[in-house]
C-alpha cells in the first residue's frame, strides 16, 4: 500500500453535506482518502481547493 498527497478543485456547494460528498467522490477517483482539508475557497469561481492524503493498494 502506498500513500499519496493530492490536490483537487471542487465546485462549491451550498449544502455542507453535499460539499463533503463531492470532495470525497473526487478524492476516491485517485484512491482511498485517509484525510483531507479545504485549503482555499474561491468565491469568484465558486470552487474550493482541497488537499488530501490517499492510499492505493499495489496489486
């Protein structure tokens, strides 16, 4: 198993629960999220920047 640091840009959602699901879905495209944090909110573009740690299984 390996861990990776990744960044992502996700569309800002009005509902915090929808935003959380959107972020987790984006991170899961790369692997299994261990932890993540919103590091920036761009109100002009209506996006959030996320940094996260994910794991990938080596098969």
